[in-house]
């Protein structure tokens, strides 16, 4: 089985709020591969049977598919959520820089780019100006995220977005000129 890939220059540091976090030890260029996760695939039902700290390490890679890494954790496994991420997906398991990332900067992605499951809910502590303060598995439905991250969602999330006719935050308004008495 292939192993998870962490790009050279990605390191783990202690973070006062998050425990551990992945940080750039060097600059990453826009489009550069930062991580490629590998492992075995389990279902949501199997994921729910795991201890919560084990679920924290899962990556959702399909509608009912989660990647479990049975190997030693690497820097890629500590890439945290941010409501203003610097990375996005090019496929279900490959994370790339969405913009240039400076040395010393936390390497992050918005979990809404890959998570649609019911068990991902937590208080966000990213502290960015766009912080939603709460992360859930339904955040992919938010129209502002769909616009902001267009082209950066994991494929299973992109398919869900394409199948939804009215995303949250884009509810139709009633045009008074179309009403009939």
C-alpha cells in the first residue's frame, strides 16, 4: 500500500489552541502539492464506531468513504481546519497550495472542502476574520463557501454541490411583480 506523502518543508509544531499543527518550514508556491493521503477506506458506520480521537484523523474521500491511516502519523496528518485556508483539493486525497504559502505560516484547508458527514462538528478556533465559529459537515452547502472554493472541493463534495439547486444562503426571494391577486 502507498504511504501518505507530506511535502518536504512541512513540519508539526505545538499550537496553543489546537494541540499540534502543520506549518511551512519553507515557502510553498501556488499549485504545489502539500500532501497526498493514503490508507484503507472505511464506511461512515465504521467511522462512527471509532474513538473520537481516531475519527479526528479521518479524511472523507467519498459519500460514504473515509480514509484511515494505519501508519505512523506524518506532518500531513496535522493539517488543521481554517475558515481562510491556504490549501485545497485537486482530487479526493491530494492537497495543494491555493496561493503562495510563506515560511512559518500554518498550512490549512477548510474541512467543508471534504467533509459532509454528520459527526464533524466543532467550535472553530482558527481566529481568522472569516471564522464561522462553528464547523459542521453541512458547511459545504453555504453559498459563500461554494463560490470562494469553486474548483478546490474534493470530487464527492463538488458532485453534491452540483446536485443541489438552492444552496443555503441563496434562498430565492419572492418577486412581488410575479404575484397574482
